[in-house]
C-alpha cells in the first residue's frame, strides 16, 4: 500500500485530501506544520509527500530543501499562490510538480498516481545493462547514472527522465506542453514553469555553457530538442 505524507496546516483541506487518498487505498499520514513535516518525512518511509507552501514555523520552501538533502521520492507542492517566481523557487529546490489551489481532489489523486507510477518505473530493476551515448553524454539505463565527458553528474528523477526522453528522441522538437505530458503524465493545464525550471536545471548540470547550450537547444517558437 503506497504511503503518503500530507504536510498541510488547514485541517479541512488535509481531511479532504486524506479521505480521497484513503478511498484509493493509500496509507496517509498528516503533519500540520513544517518542522513536523520534516521530521516525519525523513523517518516515515513515505512513497510521496504532498507539501503545502504556506506553513507555520517553517514554510514549504524550507521543508522541501531539508527533505531533498536526503530523499529522492516525489514531492508535490500545493499552494494558493500563483506567482511564477514561487513555482520556479519551489521547483528549483527539488519539488517535482506544483498544484494550485483550489484543485479537484480527483485530479490531485490522478497526479499522485502518475508521479508514483513514473517513480517506480524509474527506480525499479532494469532488465540488463543498457547505455545511450550521444556526443559527450553517456546515460546508463540500468544504473540510472549519467556521465558528461566521463564525469558523473547527479540528476534528480525528473531531470533524468527528461534527459532520457530527449536522448531517445534526438533532433525531435517538443513544446512545453508535450514535454509536461510525456514526463509528468498529465495535461499541462497551462502551466509551463515546471518544464522550464527542469530544462534550466538540466542544462546547468550537463552543459559547459548553459547560456549557449550544445545539447538541449531551444527552438524559438517551437520548443526544445536534444542535438547530438
């Protein structure tokens, strides 16, 4: 049974989230403030964390930063704040996705299932060793390790998935909505910040000059492509 931690100080919202998840046979725990969320998150062996941004004591940004020092499980940020700068900051700290309030509980459950399925696919055992090498980048799909000019770089799960997808579709242009749907598994719903932040983070790790990328190129007015 998948185990979910909800970090939410609004008891009504937490109750709704918990009810919908338990109906879908998730095991659910709740933390009502940031510090408790960190303590439970680090020691509770959860499969996914649903993290509110506005929390007493320690906000969601600080919680996400602390959790990402140790955990690589999916973290979904939930907030009523719609400013892109907040989304970019949260994603930059390691959140996998961003959910805006108000939201449909059934849609939230669908997003959680999608993230869990992709995380399990990513971290599950692979059948045999397989490598993709394009230019100076070598990606091992068995160990999930990535090397740039034979130096290993550490990628988060979504960064790895994004790079793998682009390398498997070399020279093909994908717009932000298409990448969101392919990597996150659900419609983009008009929010492009998630894709942009992950593209930028990926460039910082694999490009010698992220401002003038060799591999992940922007095709203006169309999207992004991997150029070997």
